[in-house]
């Protein structure tokens, strides 16, 4: 029996009619250490299992695998524009934006934060992989800029941060905190003494 995909959704994006999902491991065909819905092309999982898992994800959006646009993620501040799904080699980057109906903008996360952005009036959406390096480097700013180039306006944009590791579960040293505070002194509110 095939498990049904049950992604986590956000009411704000649902109210705006923006189809989206934060997928869990449920509903996939991978086995062993990748058991479940592993969609990572760079993993050592069985490539046919990864392809089937990716097919299931895009099918949830009523789309075909060729409609998927997902960067080769490198923990950067690079946002890419997708006019169609990417076949074969994927561009390096950590965000995908589009104004093309039917393109599924996807990113992969484990403990990093997935950020979904949309300007419903302009019909522009984006997804960003905000790990600490990308967040500090400006991945969200890059995503907004790429969306603006497609006609989106920041005042109309909405954003949702998806499931990610919590502060209590992410221990860092003082040098890590100092790096953020040097960039933005107000970021100290995101750190707690251990």
C-alpha cells in the first residue's frame, strides 16, 4: 500500500490560493537510512527511488517531473529564476523564483529553514533554502530581488518560514554568535546562553 503524501501547509498561503507544501518523510519509497520521501539527487540513495519520490512530490501539485525547478544547493545567497522546470544539470544556488504558471519551485532542507515567498498580485513565487551561511549572506534579500525583477513588489509580498531546527536544539560557540552580531547587532536575540 502506498502511503499518501501529507505535507505541512500554512494557512496564510492557503488563504491566498498559493499551492505549497513542506514535505515530511511520509509517502516515499526509499529504504534503509533514506527510508521515506528522500528527494535528494546528491544522496547515495537508489536513483530510481529518488526519481519516484520526486515524481510523487510534483504529482501532489498536479504537475509532471519536468515542471520541477530545484537548484543544486550550495549554502549561498544565489537566487535563480526558472522560466520552466530544469532538466539535467541544475544551476547552483539556494533559491528559485518564477512567474511561470505550473513551475514547481523546490528546495531541500533538513535543519535549515525553508522560506516561501509570494506576491499573489504579480503571480510571482519563490522558495529559499536559508541555512545559517545563506541567511547571513542574504539569501532572502536575493530572493526578493529576483522576484522584483519579475514584477513583484516587496510591499505586496508574503513570506512563510517552514519547519526547521529550533534554537534550543542548535548549539553554537561564541565565535558563531559574534559573526552574526557583527553583521547585525540585533541578531543577539536569536541566541541563548547554553
